[in-house]
C-alpha cells in the first residue's frame, strides 16, 4: 500500500506540473522556458527536479513542433478562440518593449468610436473582465489628468488600481497610466488606444503596457485573448 500511495502521489504531482507547464509552454512555445518552469514548480512541490525538467521541456517541444504544422489560430490560449476578428497591429503602431496589443475595424464613424472609448466609466459595459467597475475620482472626466478607481476580479481576488488619462489627441489617441497597490510581479502600468478612419469605418488599436522583467512574455501574452475579446465586444456594442 505505501508503494501504491507513492506512485499515485508522483502521478498527481506530474499531472500538476504538466498543467502548469502547459500554460507557460503555450504562452512561449519554448522548451527551455518549459524546462525551467518545470524544475521550479516540481522542486517547490518537493518532487524530482529531473521529472520537472522533462515534463516542462516535453510540453515546450510539443508546441515547438506544432508551430511547424499548425497555424497560430489552431492553438487558442484558453479553450475555444473568442468569436470575431482582430489582427496584429499595423506597422504604424510599433510596439515598444513591454507592450502587447491588437486592432479591429468597427463600422461606425471615428467621432462615435472615439467618444465611446474615452468614456472610461463605461468600459465595464464592453470589457470581458469579470466585475470590472471604473469610478471617477477627480479631474474632468474626459480630459487629461482625470483619475479613476478601477476594480475587477482576477483569479478569484479583487484587484484595485488607479487610472489616469495622460494624453488625448482628438480622434487619434488616448493614453493612460495604471498604478496598482498589489505586489504581483506582473504589473500593467498603463496602455493606450489609437484610432484611424478607414473606408469601412474606424480602426481601433488597443495596447497594454507592462512593467518589463527578464521573463517578459511568459504571462503577459496570456492577456492577448482579453484584448481581443474587449475589441470584439466594443465592435458588437457599437454596431448593434
């Protein structure tokens, strides 16, 4: 019986590490990062570092091989791919270090789309974040310097931060900072929206800015489906 319990425990530990390494490997498709993650996670749980390295590296290898035969759209980050279409940012919106973003075309006029996004207190009506609430704190609501309290639920816990509009170029760009009081190692420090009129309506680009770290990209890329879904929701709201 003791031997049977040991085997079951090892299998349980292995499945746990595989699940964690799967998320990281899926984000990066990198066997080295997968191996390191496996070693750390398995080591912290009191298991074999070799098992951790093999599990994490194995997941990384699978995703490296998948890239040779599958399109990126065949590998959604969370279950089924969110409905609708967004694209990578055009060259006119070059991403700096620590930034991720997507863009979409909405069949409404530029003034209408710009006004909707500038109304920060209504972002919760089209954001996919659970329980997102934005409350005005100070300054003119739709002018540079306006401050808002932002609350949302993330991994079962309430997250609170302060947003401040730092730049408004009418019908072109809205920039904001985001200051959080929690101690998470991955921090969103701000973002911006860019707008451009097209023959089909209005192109909107949404970008999140993160506090960079040596491992940037491991977790941050997992935010891309959220940006995607927010833009889809915004499009559906305005085109309804």
